[in-house]
C-alpha cells in the first residue's frame, strides 16, 4: 500500500465525517436520541448478563424468544416513560380518571 492509497483513505474518511457533521450535531443536542440510546442500553442488559455468564449473547438476542423479550421490554420502557412524563406534567390524575 503506497502513500497515495493511505492519503486517499484519509481523504475519504474526512469527507464522510464532514458530510455527517450536521446530522451528528443534531443527534448530539437531541434529547430524544439520547433517551433512545439509554432505553436500548437498558433493554440489552439482560442479554449482556447472559453473555457474561457464558451464553451466546448475539444468538440469544436474535432468537424468536429474545426478540419477543426485547419487544416487551421496549414497550414497558415506553409506557413507563409516558406515565412519568404525564406525572411530571401533572396530567397523570386526569389520565387515571379517563382510563377508568
């Protein structure tokens, strides 16, 4: 690999990062992006635990049961977040009355 090839790779990398700069900035200041990252991390914790104790983490996550568990955990997290937001806005009591 000559020095021209290395320079080409570096130049292409710089171009990729420059083209993604505005999207990267929006993601960095967007709280919903960070919340989604946190929820994804929390949902993956049971599978990381399985990987730690010796099971194949990737295989467990990609199995049908693993996908169902991940989906249920996502729904629980979204529902809990919604209830927390309603409580912080003082709307939870009204939501409880509507749901009865």
